[in-house]
C-alpha cells in the first residue's frame, strides 16, 4: 500500500462500515443496529468530522448527534455545540450515554458543565421507563475511570430503579459494578429476585475470578447442584490459571469430578466444555487426553471440537490437526472455525487459511469469519482487514470493520 492509499484508507473503510451498519438487513436486530450506528458515528467524527451533521440527519437519531458532539468536544468545540443544538427533548438510552461521554470529555476544562450534564442525564434516565436501569448502568461505566464515586452512585441508582421495576435491569447494575466494586456487585446480585439472583451471582463470580479469586470461589460454593457448580468452578479456574496455578489445578479437578456426576445430557455437555477449556489453560496435553476420553465414553465428537478451539492459541498446528480428524462434517467445520478464531492472534496466516477452507454451506460462516478477523486485528491488521471485507452479512461485517478501524485510526 503506497502513501496515498494509506492516507485514503480510513475514509474508504469508513464508507464500507457506514454501508454495512445502515443496511436494511440489520433493522430486525434493533439493539445491535443502534449500537453499530453509534460506534460508526464515533469514527465519522474522527475521520470525517465535516460530514457529522449529514450522517446524523440521514439516520434521524439524536443519539448520533450526541455521540459525535462528545467525540468532537475537545478537538472541534464549535461543531460539537452545533450538533448538540439539534438534539430534541426526549433522550433515549444511547443519547444519555453519549451525554455522559460528553461530560467526561469536558470535565478537565469545565468541571461545572460536566457536573451539570451528568445531573441532567441522570435525571432524564429515570424517565426512560424499562431502559432506566440499563441507561444508568451504562453511564456509570462511562464515568467510572475518571469519577468512581459518581459511578458508584449511578450504579446504586440503577439497582434501585431495577428493584422498583420488578427486577428489570438489575443485571446491568450488577455487571457495571463488577468493574468498579465487587462487593457492591455481589450485594446487588444477592438482592435480586429469586429467578435472577443465582444467575447474577454466577456472573459476578466469573468477573471476580481474575482480580479476587477468593471472593469468586466463595460465591461459587454457594451453589450446591453439580450442574451449576462444576462449570462455574472450571470457568473461575481458567481465569486465575496464570496467577495461581496450583489452586486452579485443584478447582479443575474438583469441577471434573462434579461434572461426571451430572446426568442431564445438556448440563453434562456444558460442564465438560468448561472443564476442557480450563484444562487447556494449564496443560494442553492433558486437555487433549481428557477430551478424547470423553468423546470415546459418550460416542460423540463434540469434546474433540472443544479442545481444538481451546488449544488454538498455544498449539495452532495441533489444533488444526485435531479439528481435521473429526469425521462428522458439521462438527469438523465448527471445530475448524473455533480453532481459527483462537489462533488468529498468534498464527494469522494459518487462521486465514482455515477460514478459506470453511464451506459456504456452514450456517455460522459469516459469524466465524468476523470473529476471526476481530481476533486477528492486533497481530496482522492488513490480513484482518481483508478478512473483514470478505464478510458479506452486514451485521457481522460492521462488527469486524469497527475493530479494524480502531487500529487504522489510532
């Protein structure tokens, strides 16, 4: 790529992203479509700010005006103010989050304005009915790095709103809290209704594993059924493997023993999948042996496919060989796709070749190509870009191009 092509690259990729994000075929995925348009707006403001107003008007969304205003607040304050002037009185969740981003952007130069923006956004969030908890939790995530105390108050508010609304949205408050205060996250999860609190606690435990393994294990042991405890212990072990190897080994062994006692086929599959993946983080050879033993025991190839994906990042050649050894066509294809994604960051050339070998009839082909492209971005941006552009499904194409543009415009 010559200098002129390199200079035009961000704008050309942005055009590809805009076309994918605005495709009519994404309309049925409303939440995804909104997120893609908001993320695209950030790149419009960065790559082509003179087209910000046009992009927002053509899509008819105040959230895009607010998002680009936040992105331009420091570099082009006059344009940022013009964009803000076009925002109507009703703020949806995406607009509220963008206003929090704007507050963070202007805080160093104008803390009083930042405080006013956050207060107004928080007040309006309470009027967002069923989306109130999620809006407040998302705002907390935005402000947490610069103002953790304010973020904590927003999370607590999100939890209260969720409790008042039949627990709708409590999940968002708990998940936002995991990055800020694990004690708060655990408390919110515990206070959730009986239908939600178990699932929420499990998610908090998984989130705590890397930074607070003692808390993670303690929460996990509050679950008594093997079908719940086994995969949770294995997932926690996988996340703590690099820090506390011997303890991780012990948890994996316990999870394996518990999984053997599970009679329900679906629950047994879920638990053993987690065990194989956890084993791969500690001892790939042992993971392969365990997967082969399970496959022989149950007469199914799925454990072999799981281990092919699990070891792809550390033993890419072996992962490919194992995946190709699977006789069932669909299972083999799924294993090759998983292996390609896993090895993309360490062996992008092999990952690309595996993607090229996937049949057009594979039902998850577009998703597999996009995920592999995203995983490949840190290792080989040119190859990742080419793979992303080969994705034809607009939703998945946009997801991959977003990650490519983050590097290209950095």
